[in-house]
């Protein structure tokens, strides 16, 4: 009996601590982007969706954007279609585009929707093609930076022109949870693959989201890419650009850094980078000052004293 009372006391204390955050974020929009690694097994997928379900139940409007890189690479290898990357970004030829369509719109989106149905979440799966959600054009050849120079053609990769926020806002107003695949098409109906971080940032800006949360395999942004314990608790855009210039961002983090900058400059107040491998990381990041990952803002001077103190205590 004493053990049960102790557990009840802990639960009640946690609920009381969460109330100010629930009050602050109720009816606000969070855009959550989860990389394909999250969906590598049923357990990690379900854990993330259950956490998103809690946010939904307390009145936070959540939009989930998912990637599918590891699954696309695995299927490409199985079908003997070579996967190519330049500076962390995938080159998408016709074969790779077919694979991306099967994985993103088919395998991952449908599996996530199935879990949502199982736990009673009213989710709707769409892509950037649906209802003209994302207007994009094919990316022209890009000149590479650095001493080597040269250009690269990313193939059927899209750059975003605009996002029709009304498509998502109508779903949110109706109580639905959009699950978004980052595929789109140009004005001629040619399918385009778009980096999921880029899509999430553009959607967060269009919806005037309170937060953009990037869920990845890394603990957050690391001061030293070779040291998982060198987590940076918070930084601003100037810090992020300094880390890039000093070569302290690995290839996989560079597209995320671009998305973070785009979101913050577009008016998203806070961007979080967290790991799905930390239990309840999403809930801890939202409902505690300490969080679990890295918080990025335009200027760290705007952080509350409580946020700064919590980060310093962790360091």
C-alpha cells in the first residue's frame, strides 16, 4: 500500500508540474519532425506516437513530418539501386524517387497511421502533393563550396516555393493530427523528393508554430561530434553558424542546421533537437525546463532565467 501511495504521489506531483506548460501551450502549434531511424522498429515508433498523443490530448495542435532515409537506403540496396549523398543530402534519380515514394507515402506513413488508430488518435496521412500543400520546383544544379568546387545535380529533389497553411489549419481546427510525408510535385505534376527537415521548417513557419522539434538519433547538437557527452544545452543562430564555420557539425546535422536557421528566421521562437533513444524525450523537452536535448533560439539573451539555470545545472 505504501508503495502504491508513493507512485500516486509521484504521478500527482508530475501532473502539477506540467500544468503551467499545458496552460502555456494549449491551442498552440508544434511541428514535430522525426527521422526515419525513429521508425526502424515498432517500439520506438509507438513510443513517439504515444507521446505525441499526450500532447494532442492536452490541447496542443501537433503536426508530424516524417523522414525515411534509412528505409529508403535499405530498399535501394535490396533492389540494387545505389544511394548517393552529397553534404548529407540524398541525390534522387528516377529509381531513387520510386523507392522514396514507396517508403514515405506507403510503408512509413501507413504504419504510423495504423499505430495512431490503435491508440485512438484521429490522424490523417498526407504528402506535400495533397491539396497543393507544398508548392515546389526542381532544384537546379548547385555549385559546391570549398576548394574542390564543382556542381552537383540532385535530380528529382525539390526546393519549396510556398506552403498552403490552410490545408493543415483546417485539419487542426477539426481536431485531426496530420502525418506528413515530405514528397511534393512541381506545377507539371512531376514528383519531387524534399528533405524532411526542410519541409518541417517551412510548415512550422507557415503555421506560425510555437515550436519545431527535430527528433533524431543524436542526443542533440554536440560540441564535439565524436563525444556523445558533449551535448550543447542551448545556443543561438550565431553560435550555430560559428559551429558550422569551424567544421563542428557532421554531415547529417548540416541540413538540420539549415532548417533550424530557416525556422527561427521565419519567426518560430524555439527549435529543439532531441533523441528518440532517450525515454519520454519529447514530453521532457516540452514539460520541463531542463529538457533532454538542444534548444536553439535567435538570441540566447531571450531565454528565461529558469531555462538558462536549468541548462547550466545540466552542464
